[in-house]
C-alpha cells in the first residue's frame, strides 16, 4: 500500500506563492513509466489535472497554470513538489497528489490540501 501525504496548502493573497509537497512511502520513481501528478478540485467542480512528472522527468502542465506553476521531484526523498507562483483566486481548490505506477498498474491518491487565494 502506497501512502501519499500532501502538505503546504494554506491561505495566500493573489499574486503570492505556495509550495506544495507530496511525500510518498515508496520509491515512486524507481521504475520506468511511473507518473506523479497534481490535480485540483474546486467546490462544485470536477477534479482537473494540473501537472505531471514522469520517471523520465518529463513534465506537462494544464494551460491554466503554464508559466506560473512548476512541478519537480526529489527522488531521494520520494517527494514531488508543486511550486505555485502568481496565484489567482481561481486557483482556489483542494489540491491532490496522484501516483500512477506503471507495473504493476496501480493508482494512488493523497488526502488533499486546501489552497485558498484571496482577491
């Protein structure tokens, strides 16, 4: 069983920054094809993909956060980060860490961390 623990959420003013962390209980990037990502879900809305990073360190971002958010990882700490800059009120949501193991195929979710951006 893989445990993902998010941290770093909080209340910030528009234009500010937050750094989210997701610590995994396993060696997340030890195998090829694995992916970790950040999703967010605002009240009354569907969960949306924000950013992903693979075992090969390739990254992808949603258009809404390109140029503002950066996903990164620390293999030694089995941790993925989401640096969020120039935050906007529309970024307000619960942010979830996601881990997709390629082989065997499994998916895990963190408990989520609240990010609130005031205008």
